C-alpha cells in the first residue's frame, strides 16, 4: 500500500471476545431464539464457508491477526467496537456485566497498541442507568471517548424516553454514540428474510435508518442539543432521503395526523447536519461519498472499512484515488475521526 499524505483511520471495525461467543451459543441453543440473531450470528458461528471462518478468526483477535490485516490493507488505525448485536441480545443482568468485561478487554488491547487501536464503550440499553454509569466508567477509567449501540434492543428503540439516561450521559461526557445495525427485530424480519435481504445487503440499513429517524422525530436532539451520533453505511441512505423527509415531516406536523409526529425546533435534515457524523462503511463508492459530503458537509463524513465483514483491500485504493481535494481527503480518512473520537496519533 503506497504512502499517503494522510493516515487511514477506519472507524467501524468489529471484535468479539470468545467469552461472548460462549454466551451466544447458549442463547442460540434455546427454542425461542430470535430469528434475526439466529440468522446472523447463528450463521457466522456455525458455517464452514470461507467467509464465516475468516470472519470468526478476525473477530476474536485483537493482536497479530488484526494488525497484519491492517498492515496489508494500509490501515493505520482502527476504531473498534463490540460486534453486533453485542450485549443487546442478552438478559439484562448478563448484558450489564458482560459489557463491563468486554470494555475491560478492549481497553487492555488499546493499552497494548495505542497507536493502532481506539475502543468504543459497549453498553446495555436494557438497563439505562447502568449504561449511563458504564459510559462514565469508560470515559473516566478506560479512556474511551465513544459509545457503541447496535440499533434496537430486543425490538425496542432509543426513541422511547425510558432510554434517555443514556443520551444524557453521552451528552454530559461529550462522547458520540455510534448507532450501528443489528439484525432485524422479529416483528419486521419476515418479508426481508424470506427473500434473503434481511442482512447487511439491505435490511440492516432500513432498520438502522428507521431507528435514527425515530430518534430525530421523537425530539431527542431538541432535548439533548449537544448529543452527537454516528451512523455508518453512508448514513443508512438518510442523506438521500433528506428533502422528502423535510417536506413530509412538516406536512405531517401541520395535518396533525399522528400524535407521535410533533413539531421540532429544526428540520429533520438539520439534525443530520448538526448531530450526526456519517461513515462510508461498506460503501466504497465515490458518488455516494461526495453526495453525502454535499449534504452534511466535509467535516461530517469519515472513512470506515467494516472489518472483518468487508475486508476488501482493493477498496482502500479506490478511496485513495477519489477525485477530491487533498484537504477534503485528509478530513475523510484522518482528521474528522481524530476529532470525533479524540484520537491523538
Ligand atoms: C455484517 C455486516 C455483520 C455488518 C455485521 O455485524 C456488521 C454482515 C454482525 O455482513 O453480516 O457489522 N456491517 O456493519 O455491515
Ligand atoms: Mn459494521
């Protein structure tokens, strides 16, 4: 990989402690296992396919395997999070205690390789008060400066005020929340799964985009104006929707058609521009990246590889070769991530 006038910081990279896979195996063995979880981690943890075995090997490593892959792809630094669905598929007590263990493990790997790794704080939305405390511990004791939440928690959305202690903590500690996809909840998955479109190919983006929109329309950013979130996969297509969202949101408010669609201080797209940073995880596509930069600004679009799910070395060169000013390319690959995640390398 050739030398570039910027560092490549990849911002949506995943890991899985072996202890988490042990818990997953117990959940997968239950008769009433969630169909989305079974279709996703049930697949990766049991399939003999080259894709699944590669992914399992990479996910469980926070050392030489990962570093070698980063070197081969020219990735200087990874921002690492507990892979989806993280602890959100576990019962409340297990989720709370395991999030702490996962954060300790990740912090240890970051201490060992500070120039190469940054960690996100995993939390259990099942217990919002404990999640808020873990954010505080992550920031003050572990030196982490971002939070990972894998979309819905057993069918529940963060637009519900019962979760808002989490937003209060993230805002107070000045840490962004990365709203990453999860498998589809059971009341949504059927029409996607029967045609094989429930996963990263399409369903993830639909559900995570919906989740981000629900957070916006519930008035979360009017209540927590400084709260920052991150969404991957080119903003789960929300920049492309922005015009229609703005038009139809105000039309719906005026018509008083739904009690849940209330007036907001700003247009939906204003929150996208002011409260979100977008990564291009899974979308190594210049037109989509430039369009998104034109909607939310060049300071709010960052590079992500989505290792190990999209470990595609050739895409790094495609991104290097985008027709973009050196200044904007450095923001995309390096300086936006340094600012958003407080990375000093
Ligand atoms: C997949 C994709 C799985 C993404 C992920 O976590 C994930 C996949 C379990 O391809 O099955 O994070 N992704 O973000 O695109
Ligand atoms: Mn991902």
